[in-house]
């Protein structure tokens, strides 16, 4: 009996150890790739310290020598978390790098004594290391991108639309809001669309996010922005890619803050006031003013009669009119609309449907946008020329 009990205890211990082995649960994926920096983000099954190993894109094997390590750290301490965000800086423009991510489980930390567990990492032994290529934004003579929105967790549709737009040939991808119907958990975020993005492209091709109104709903909504860290520290920012400067704005919610749906937990009018102040200064930057084309990306259009849409029309549109943007790209309405300049709008507004994809190419002379449906058929063609 005694031996039996010992055997059972040993089996339980071994089983528990096997179940608790650290794993990379989601990612890695790229965020806010620039000329000399990039964010690499992933999650693990338990708390861990993490780092990225970086190597040049040459003929050497990744295991030729020890590669430099870049840690997720703050205030001089390595971060211990399940969410790992490592920003690589001082990179060389227009350069391809190979990378590998590592995480080591932290079992306990008492005083100065730390007990570590197992290590998880991306594979560079039997698989090719992951890669990314930095931009050379001001020297690039052209750029291309694909935009989808209002996916609401429909992964099959997301993959189909990206394929119809030949996303592999695009420089980057825009997710323009409402990729899920609400934000209740990390799992919902990844199962709703990001696992598909990682599988298809996001490990090596950058993706940029414009938050929709549905991403502001649910108990995970306030945590969601951490997974898409931007250089501005906000969900609104400037992005310069070759001849185009993108003004990426955060629309907030569509109803008044006092609406019963929000249970008194939101303050988006105040948030949009702060965003307007930021926008005033951002539109004065050389990054924006020197760009041949200026494109605003925001989930909700500045018309429709709802409170959030009116906020955009009164707080953002006058500044965008004055700055002479070329076009605004939106979603939200679940139908396609090509709104010509009118009614206080000095620029066209392209509203992409929830069942179409926008494919764009730009040079310093022309911005071409094709709207494709689920069958890959062209719904519309927009050409803006300088």
C-alpha cells in the first residue's frame, strides 16, 4: 500500500509538472515597425522573463554564436508577466533581421532569491528563424497596404478577404476597428482574429490598428491597448510610409457617455478632447506636412447622426480640412460608401464594408485604392492624383 501511495504521488507530481510546462500561447507578432525600431509581442502560459535574440540576415546559422539579447525591462528590472512587449531600437533602416523570442518561467521571487522554471522559445533549429525588415520611410518611393474592418470574429472571412487582396505582396495591413464584437478576455482577442493574423503574416509583416467602438466594450477593453503598443503611447498616432503619412485616429464610442450600455464607466468625450489637442500638434509635423499624400484612418465616419460621429465631425474634421488631407478611410457602417467632398467635408470618405477589403498602392504621384468583395471582384476603384 505504501509503495502504491508513493507511486501515485510521484505520478501526480510528474503530471502536474508536465501540465505546467511553460509555453508561448500567442504570437509573436510585430507592431509599429519603423526605420530603426519595432515592437515584438507575445504571450506565455505563466509569468516569465522574456527576451529577443537578434541576428543579421546573412548565410550564418542562428546557432553560429551567441546572439545579442534584448529584454523586456522597466526601471532597471526585467518584466515578469504573461504579456511580453519588447521594443528593439537603434536598428538600421531598410535592413532585414532574423529574430527568435525566449521566455523563462518565474516560479517564485522572494527578496533577492528567484526560482526559475522551464524555457519556451520559437524554433530556429528545424525551422527558419522569423524575419522582419525595417523601413526607410522618407526614401521609399512607393508603398502598399491592405485594410479590413468590422470582422467581428469571423476568422474565415478575415482570411478570405486578405487572400483576395493578395496580402503577401502588401507592405503592411490595417485593421480598422471592430475586429471582435466586444473585449472580454485575452483569449477572445486572439481567437477572434489575432491568432489568424499571426498564422498568416503578423510574425513577419507589420500590422497597424485603429480601434473601433466595439473594442471599447467589455471588461478587457481597458487592457486591450497594451497588446498594440504605439510610439505615442495612445491608440492614435502618425505613421509615415514612403509617400503617405497616415493619421490614425481613435473614434471612441458611438453613443453619449451617459448611455445605459456603458454603465457609467466611459469618458470618451474627454478622451476625444485630448486626442484633438494631440492632433493639432501632429498635423504641424514635417512627417505629415512633407508627405505627398495624407490619409486619415478612423473606424467611424464623420456622418450618420450618432453622438460619436458628431464628435468626430466637430472635433477632428475642421483640423483635417485645414491640413488638407486627401482621403479618410473608415468602416463601421457595414456597407460600402464612397462619399465625395460635401457638407463641410473637404475630402472624400471611403467607408469599407464588413464584407469587402481595401487594397491600396501609392507613389508620390498617385494613390490607387481597389475595393474587392469576398469573391475578389472589384467593387470600386479610386484614384487620387497629385
